[in-house]
């Protein structure tokens, strides 16, 4: 497994060939690491790429043309070694191509490129999914970067805030059914904000991730105890967004998604799944989000 490092006067960024995973953003101006360093006591990942599915399928598998395909949470891309196909100092592109192993779990031919580009205090993560097969393919895709909290000495998790765009005064989220890991659809909960902020609480992820649908979140940040944001994620035109942490852990994941886990009880063909993406043979789906350091 190899790693690739990019740096400029503000940031040093490291990306692994395994999973095309972002493993470090070091803020040189403030001398602090911003990506969770995968302490297995809580969670042994940094910022996995979620493909070809975000979250879980109801019952642990999806149906396509009358056949069941077992698949775990968040898909297989995060656990595969990607090929490094391009790098030029401030950009790296990784590629994963379908093979016999992926076809056993996911019956579509694809080329999946993940690019990381560094520009000043901004890191752009881009996905390019190409349908290399002869039939329409179906998928969901998402990011899962985990950002460190407690970045200042003598502070605790509950001293920090989530911060949202100035036009966002209240958000509505769904929770997961813990038995199936899929979304509860018959109830939503409000996230009440004060000055576009929400103070972190130790118990806020006791029922797993908070799921925000209908494109509610296009920009989200983590803010210091004085309310100043220190890192933000900008994800324009993403329909879904997740916020999660392992209870008790000093990190928060800000997760831009195109599609998400199944709704609880869904049992149809994957082509009928709410929020599913589809791609015709030869076509490419492109999407990107930015991580911004303040």
C-alpha cells in the first residue's frame, strides 16, 4: 500500500492507494492535524469512499433482475487497492476497475476514478464513475471524512459546534432503525439551531447517524469553542448528507451523499430504490465536494 503527499504553504495532504482514502490534512498555519487518525479504539478509518452503495441494504442485499446480491455497509471500494493513474504535485487520481470479484457482489462493469486536488486552503475531492458495460448500472455514492474535534488544548467535545450556512435556521433529520441499519421514514426530528450553530452533545449519535435529505445541507463546518469555524465541507447539489460519530469519540464525520441507505422495509429491485443513481452504457457521472480549512 502506497501513500501520496501534496503540500503548499498552508496544508499538507496525504492520500492512500488503499481505498483512495484521504488520511491526513495537516494545517501548517495552526500546526494541527484535522483528519481523524483511525484510532481503532473508536473507528479504524479516516475518510472512506462509499461506493457502490451508501449505508446498508434492507436485509443485507439488493435485488437486480430477480437475483439477490449480498453487500455490506458502504460498499467495497473503501477496502480495495486503487491504481494511481495520475499525479502532478497538487493533484492525484486513483482508479478502480470492475473485475471478477466485484461482479460477484455488484453485477455491473465500471471504471471509478477518485481525484484529490489541493488549491490553497481548499481540497477538492472528485468522483468520476463510468459505465463500461452494456446495460444501465445503478449505484449510490458518498464521502465519509472524519474530522478531529478537541483540536485545542484543554477543551472537550461539547465545547465545539456544528455550523451551517447563513440561510439555514433549522434542519430536519431522520434516524436509522438500529436493527436493520436502514432509514426510519415515518418520523423526522428537528435540529434547532442558534445563530446557524448547534453545540455538539455526547449523546447526539446514540442512535447512529443523523440523515438529512432533500438537499438541506450544502455547507457544514466544525467550529471552535468561540464559534469560529476551523474546517468546513462544501457539497453543492448533493441530495443527502450524514453527520455521525462513534459515541465518546473525539471526531465528527461530515458526509456528502448522492443517495443513501435503503428505507426500512424496502424490498424492490435496485432500479426502484428511492434516490438511486443510474448511468447508461458509456456515460460518466461526475461529482465533487470541497474541504476548506480556515
